[in-house]
C-alpha cells in the first residue's frame, strides 16, 4: 500500500473513531460536549499537513458534518450558530495548515530543482572530459531510477539514488586523465589509481551537508555481491542498496558504450553479462528488477561518426574536444594537443 493511501486511511479512521466515541460515550453528550468536539481538529490538521490546502478544507467540511449531526441528534437545532462557527474553525485551521505546508513544499521543491540542475551540470562537465563517457551519468541515473521504482523504494530513497547516480563517478576528478583514457590494458598500479575514485568521490561529497544521504552509495558502487569488489570488500546486504542498484545500471551502460580499450557491446550481450554475474557481481534482487524495466527508454550513446586524424580515437561532433577546418573539410580532435600536431603537419596525418 502506498504512503499516500495509508495517510488517507489514517484520517478516515480518526474521524470514524471520534464519531463513534461521541455517539456511544455518555460522558461527552452534554457536560463535555465541547471537549469531545475538540478531537475533530486532529484529522483536519493531519489532512492539511499531509495533503495541502484543499484537503484541509474538505476534511474540515467532513468534520463539521459529523459534528453537526451529533449536535442535531442530541440537542436539536438549539445551537446551529455554534455548529457553523465550529465548522468554520475546522475549515480555517485545515486551510491554514495546508497553506503553510504547501508554501514550504514549493520552496523546498525549488531548492531541490536547483540542486538537481547543479548536480547535472557537474556530472555533465565530468563526463565531457572524456568523449567515451559523454552522457554516461545521466543514463545511469535514468536506469537506476527505474530499477528503484520496480523495487518500490520510497520517494526519498529514489531521489537520493538519482542524485547519487549522477555523481557516482565524481571521484574521477582526482584521477589522472591518462589512466582514464588509456587505450591499452592498464598496469596494476594504474588500475589501483583508478580504483581510488569511489573513495575520492565520497571524500568530496562529505564536505557538503546536502549529499550526506548518498555518500555511501557513491563510495560503494564498485563493491561486488560476493565481496570481491572495492574499496572495502563488502558483500551481500552489507553493501548499501543504492550502491547495489547503481552497480547494475553503471555496468550495463558501460558495456553498451565505446571505451578506449574496446568497442561497445550489443544490448543483448550486455544483459546476458548482467544475468551471468547475478549473485556474484550483482545483487540478484536488483538484477531481477533490472530485467523488468524494459529498455525502450535507454538512449544509446551518440553514434560515432569521426576518427581523430592524429590519435585515431573514435569521436563524435558533440563529444569532441575541438575541431579545425582544413582544405574545406572539418576535422574533429579528442584533445587540443592532437589539433596542434595536425596543424603543424596535416599532410602527415591525411596521407598526402
């Protein structure tokens, strides 16, 4: 049952209990009538607080109706103005409570939207450092969010997961670019340096209070379900759930993307790899949810249409670092250094 439905049922239950209490308890029929009426303010406040202005007003009207019915059955029409006055106070209180909460919610949503925009800008800038990772973080965040919905995570956890996914590779800012972009096999020392990026990312985020909810997700997104991952060798459910979700989304997008050391896999091959390593590298429950989400939403990485004439790296117009027009044709380069070499001796690289 959703959180919203639970709250509605709680309000209905409170109104029902108050009504039954008033109609069945003699002590509240006359002497303590006003005291009994006071309890109707409880569901009105809850409704306004949980659901906003209009919910507070509507619950106030319902409470007024129940209060009026009780008054009419036991006192006739001797005090209609009192009933109207109480009903107005019910609605006023519900409306005020709802208005206050909605104002705070609007302000909070605006701040959250600004944070998301900032996080997207940071993650996009980091991804753009390497043409092979352009758009990677936003795709991982999209996949992770859909997995979380299948797992029925709370709205707060889904929000934290989305933001953690956008920043899961923020630690790469502290890793030498030459290691990240190396075309051949990494040496043990180079790989050890790259493996530091989850710890670096967590350390960066630790300095900001806003990111405290998902620091562990960033730190542990390369842990493996069997305990063979890094940086802390956690296994099973000791790995934070958000990190286990990011691990699957990250691995899938990495496999369907080109990398300096290999070409992209097909979607079919990538999902087969995910399935193959379920229970070893990945949490089986997360893998199950992953296979339930469908993949029509996944936007594949930009189609590579150019080759850097100097280093022969595959790049595209969006992710290229720089371009240069020569002899009526535009050439794209992965780095400024490649462009400088090309300008010095273009014939060397164009085969003249």
